[in-house]
C-alpha cells in the first residue's frame, strides 16, 4: 500500500492506493480518515486498484481548504481520476463521504461505474434540529458519547479508547474547520436533489444499530435512486466497515463484481 497526493487548485488531496484492476475510490466521513479503510482496501486489492482519500479538510489533505462543499469534494475525486489516467471508477462513501460519493455519481455519470453509499449523510431531515451528539467533541466525555452513537463494537465503548480517540482528534486540529465546514454542508445540494440524478447501479448499506442515522432511513434513501439495492448489516452502527469488516467487505465485493 502506498500513499500519495495531488494538487486540486490551491489545495492538496491525500490518498492511499493499493491493488490492481478496475479503480475503486473510497471516501470517509466526518471524524474518519483514509486509514480507516485499510481492511476494505486489502479485501478488494486482488481485483481492483483501490484508492482511499482524505476529504479536503481532513487527514493529510489541506486543512484550510478553499471549499468544503460536496461539489468541491466531488471535483477533487474527479481531479484524482484525471491525474491517475482513470476514465471510470466505482465510488464508495460513508456518512458525509456517502454524500460526496452520491454527488460525484450525479455530477460525473460517465466516470461512475457503480456507487455504494454507507449510512450516508446529507438528507434534508438531518438539518432540522440539533444533532444528538457533538460531532466535534470538546472533551473525552463527549468523545465517548459520540463513539457510542457511531460504533456498535464493545472495544469502542471503553474510557481508554475514548481517551485515545480524543487525543488523536485534538492532535489533528480538525476542529478548526468547523466554522467553514458547516455552512458548506448546509449550502450543498441534499440527497433528495442529488440521488434521483444517479444512473449508475447503486447499493445502500446501513448498520442496523446506527444511532446517529437510524436504519429506518435506509429504504427512504434507496428509494431516491431508481433501482437502488439495500443491505442492512446486523450488529453494526454508523461505521459498519469497522464494526463488521468481514461481512461488509463481502457485500461490497459482491456488488462490485456483479
């Protein structure tokens, strides 16, 4: 597995790359990073060239990016494909990354082979009322509550794990993007406008135990794109690729291989 980066205007997009074959691009959500996807990358590497990116504002990509909107994040993926000489790719995204992936598929239909959105953000109801947890926690206690909402696995619900996660979050300085990020999210086209435009075969994956975005949203989101399929994963929350990596990877490989 190798790392790299490309220039996107005045910004930098960082990515991991591994494998051989048709291209797959994977997009994390808020609070995630490209490294979270290494198990999925390795599972796909025998049949695909797999890229996991850091969205603009996160990880190794430009922190103070010029634009955090979903169209800008999708354009960064298009720039990566152009730089790598790739005409078409499968696109996979989780949470806000799912919103980015859907925006890419709607905006660049000829460049999208298949689309997988995993517990995606970006639906209109998400912006009504306050979130149940602080997505950019101010202390270890808030981090522990956030982890209880987004991960089902017991390992993530300990004080030690919360302390480790919070230290990493503080060190990342990603909280600094909040004043620019949230207006960009509010101003971006929502899934209700984006997903009906998608023509690529689409799969919606949802963790049954997701407390942040309840599983009842799955058929609603899938219904926005004609012909979209749905898979619900048991004993998984908002990040099913971390809660149930083996089952998640089997589902992804099966859909991409259809």
